[in-house]
C-alpha cells in the first residue's frame, strides 16, 4: 500500500497483519476466552455444590416463612397444630361416626390423627412447592442463587411444622394407652424418607407451576382425591376385605406412596397396628424406592430447567 506525504514523497506501508481471532465465530471466541452465557445452567455436581453453599440461607428462609405464616393470627404458631387437629376432628365425626370407618380398627383416634398429620406433611409440601417459583418471582429475578433452594426451603418449613405437630401426636398416642417402645425410633427413618420424597415431588411441581400457573388452582383437587385413596381416615384392608376389587386397584393401593409413609408411622407408634400385621414386608422397600426415584428424579428434573425460571 502506497501513501503520498505533504512534500510529495511516496512511502510504502505493509498491510495490517491478520488477528489470530479473525474468522472465529462468537461461540468459538467465548470458548477461547472462558466466557459463558449469563444465567446458564451449571453442571449437576456444581449445582449441588452451590446448594450446599446456600444451606444457611435455606435454613433461615424456611424459619422466617414459618414464623410469618401465622403472624397475623391471634393464636399465632398454635395454628400449626390446631389446623391438622381440627381436620382430624372433622374426619372423625364424618368418617368415624357417621360412615363407620372406625369399625374394625383398634385405636382409631391415634390411627386417624397419625394419618392426618402425615398426609398433611406431604400435601402442604406439594402445595408450597407448586408456588415456590411462581409465587416468588421478585426474589428469583432480583438475586442469583440456585432456584432449588426455594422448594427445599418450603419442604423444610413443612418438616419443622410437622415436628411441632408430632408433640401433640405423641400426647394423643400416650393418652390412648400406648407405651413408648423401641419401634417408636422407626419414626425417624420414616420421616426422613418421606421428607426426601416430598422434596422431590415439590421440585417437580415447582417446575410445572412455574410453566403452568393454573397448576396452583388444580392441585387442591388432585391432593384431595389422593387423600381419599390413601387410607387417611379408614383402613384400606378393612374397606377392601371380602370385596371383588380388580387386581390393578389393589396394586395401586399397595404402592401408593402416601399410604406407604402413613403405614410406616402407624406401625412405629401404634401397638395394635403392629400386632394386627397390617404392614407387609415390602413397605420399607417401597418407602426407600419412592424416596430415591422421586427425590433424585425430581431434583434432576428441576435442575434441567434452572436457566428458565423467572424468565418470560
């Protein structure tokens, strides 16, 4: 390339040298310089590491939501126990007395209260999970954190609420003549497995609820149907005894996860339930299986949409 100066002299300059980045696509340039998409989904191990790093936030958030839940009510935190107790009273009047589901069931009061408390744990976790993302869009859009922290926090809140209720449940069981014994310790692994199951299910519903807002309106009807099929206020064995029920219905009743966790807690706390042989040997295997399949599967299912929460 030639160039003429002001005094008429002609100089020759060489053409500009090519940059090593010339010809690279934007994606290749980003990869070369270590750039990543803003808000991109991390790898699964990295996601788990981020969640562990936010463990104090998860714990504090669940406690704050628990205390705020009944802050406007005069009885305050007493409603944590009063609500499931009132539900149990209604079910006792309708199902136990009027319909007669207490017939053939020893210790029907602890049987019923245990079923109500344990199913309420799952029911509340699922409802809270459904709104975990859609009901906290301001938080999701304002701060960067692993979104799984929200459904986990809500399930942890429901676990804390259940532990308060368990104090009342133990008082009721003792008042009905039960004596503390070694099987009561089985309540700990049973609740642990149920918590893992609830958390996985809450994560599934959180992703669906974030995409389909109407899920929050539909879930109460689904959960009510699930409750009626789970033996909360009646004994499944007594109801189905001597009836010509299709085999597939028996199968669904046997593998129903809500009924499985309810049976485990009844087996742990109620002597007559253990003596009556109501707990088949496969129930513990089902409890572990449901916890692993739904707990781990729900976590992976939620993680796969991590970058889409709060957008659109």
